[in-house]
C-alpha cells in the first residue's frame, strides 16, 4: 500500500502552545525541531512519502497537524477546534489534500482530529473540551459508511491522548486517563501514559514515544516491533506521536 503522510514543521511560537490538563513547563524549541526531524525521518525510513504542509507560523500548535483535519476513505473533513485560537490551522491544508472530497465542520459544531480514532469502519469520537455534540453529528453525516461512536473524554485533552489502537484493533490506554474502557470492544491496559499512543507503520511495526519501557515490553510480548522516538518537548504541550502526522493512504491524495 502506498502511503503519503502529512507533517508540519514546528513554528517559531511553539513554546506558546496551549496546555489544559498539565502544568506548563518550558519548551526547548531547538530540541523540539531536532526531535521533529527524527520523527519525520522515522516515517520516511518506512518508505512513506512525507509531505510538509504549508507552515502556519502564527499558530503555536500548528505542528500538531492531525487536529485540523480528519481523513476517512475519500473524504477529508476540515475541523473547527473548540479552541478558537487553533482554527487558523486549517489554512493551507486543502492544497495538500488533492483528490479528496473536502468537507468542513461548521458553527456551532467543534471538532479536533485528535478526538477521532478510526478502527476499520468504526470511528470513535471523543466528546471533549475541543469537540462537541454538533461536531460529532456533522462528522457522522460526512462519513455515511462509518459507524460513529461518541466517547466521553474528561481526563485528557483528546480521545487519542488517552487511547489508540494496535494493528489487530485492540484499543490501548493507561487506565487512570480513560473515562470508560468498556466503550471499546477490546481494551488493553498499558503501564505508562506515553505508552498509550502508537502510529501503525504496517505489519507488526508501531511507532511509539520513548519513556514507556513497560509498554514497549508489553508490545514486544504480543509480537509487535516498536520503533521508538523521543518527542519529550511535544509532550510538554500535550502532544503525542499520533498528532504530529496525518496518513493519506492509497492514491487518493497526491499534493
């Protein structure tokens, strides 16, 4: 399968990024850039085609390119964040989504892509501080072939701050941060918060953040091959490995 992945370089105001569920700590912009470059290199090493989205330097959180768009099948839905200061991040994205049907979340709906977890034809959507019921309703209308399942999110920023999924569809998460694990058909508890987040690289390979040795060992025991990257500076802004990229599968999009 051919995969294009969208990324966006961290901007000069990165350290001003929003935080809501953790205490603010200083961000080293130089280290963040080096970590981002290593993250991008890890994706390129998998044979993925990496495309940089046009920068949005006035938006401190723009590096978290997953949040302003949701891609499903041949549809790309431009989000409308519940954080008004992040709404400018959708600018420049449409140019990178050639071949997709572009739809938009309209007021009063709000939606962040980080609240959307896709597992086959089931789309779990976090009802959070960034995503409301009307946003979920609009997304469901744009994705008629999907089963959209609202999920409560009160303990972390986004649904995918709490859970992601392994290649077999098992949802993983750190229990203290998951509102209701019973929502998911199969749930596997991981011992560290940063172990809750994986990017599926294909086959048995998963990209995950450093600093979760227990989770890494758990994944290896299940026959997975973790690829570990350090994203500590982005974790200071409630970021994780999933929110730094957007995968475009097959041939639908070729900027």
